[in-house]
């Protein structure tokens, strides 16, 4: 049987898929060896060493190997969960964000129902598992109308999901900001939303020496991620993960330099408090401290 990818995707599209994945994922999910393998694979495809079908197959195999490796990450150790009560002013802002989250969830529901029904009609129980190859095969079988309807619902569902993620990030950041202030922290550094390789939030508690209050801010159903460091994956909150971030977050370095503290941070002269702050919905905020 002809591989649907071969009939539906051009070489440029296969290469584009690889480049998009490289840009979006490789900094946090790939080891140095995997990054090099993907770069070489793209060069080999462009140079004609592999057909687009063979290159695409190798690309998918690389992703699966990387995913399997990441499942063996070293988990963070944390204290018992404690509730954090937000003041009324912060609470009102979080209520607004939560209302928008619920609105987006309501809009996503019918789109998800539609794409799920269409996926089942095409022989797939999970709409998230319906890939380009599966859709191409359905077109070959004469089911273009169902494919078009699925793609429309799936696109809308994912666009709303992106908006929902943004609102959830706002919720988590509001909670983290309020918690860090309650610990005596003042403004120091806040990472750009959704930007890989940056700390979420760092406040500075005045003192001699001052203390860095670092928060991993999570909103909605967001969970701790992982990063490949030296061939091993570490979960956010691990000392190895924090060490990597403190060394490599250039935006954080700029803020530290502006405060005249960069060298002292590099020399590990400042005490650090590291927390997971989670806002699962509305004003429901919990905090756990990462163990060193």
C-alpha cells in the first residue's frame, strides 16, 4: 500500500514539519545528540540522501525515542501541599481570568465533540491520534467531506486551546506573584509567557544577603515539565534543573546585572527559596516548596 505521507506531502512540507518541531521543542526535549541527529536528518533530506518518505519515518522514530527517554526523568522532591489565600484585589483579577477560562472551555466543548465523532467515523477513537497520514488515507478512500469537517473542528479546537493555555498561564502567574509578595519579595524578574528556557518568576527578598524567591507558576491543569541536561531528563524543581536555568536564562542574567547581583548569583552567594505555585481554578491556590 502507498504511504499516504508520500502522496500528500511534498519534500518541502516534510522539511517544514521537521523545522517547526525543531524550533518549538528541541531546546527542552532533545539531548545534544538528538539535536544533532535531527539537524543531520534535515541536511540529508535536502541533499537527497533520503527520500521524503524515509526521512519522515526516521523523524517520527526520533520523536518516539526522545519521548520514551523523557518518561524516565528524575522527579522533583517537594514539601507537603499548603493552601495560599489571596487578598481580595488579587482574587478579583483571578475571578476575571477564571471567567474567561470557563468561556473558552465552553466554546471548545462542541468543537471537541464534533472532531471526536468524525474521528470515530474514520476509525479512530482518539481525535488527537488522527495524523496527516490518516487524513490523507481517508481522502484517498473518498471521504474528503469528513476530512474537511474534521480539520475545521480540530483547528478551531486547538486555537481555542492556545487561548485557554494563555489564560491559564495568567492565572498561575497572578498566584505566583501574590505568593512571592507574601514572602516579602519585591520585583526582580518575570519570564516571558510561554518562552522556553526561562524562569517563570523571581522575586528578591531584601536582606544581607538578599534572598531569591523563585516560583514555577502553574495555572489550570498545567503540570511540571522536564528538560534534558547532560543526557538525563530532570523535572522542573530539581536542583539540576534550577542550576541549568540560573546558568542559561539570559533574560534573567540581564535583570540580575541591572540589580548588580549577577556575579553574586553566579558565585552562589545568595540563598534561594524555590516553590511550585499552582492555581487550578479561580482563587484556589496551593504551594509546595522544592527540596534542595
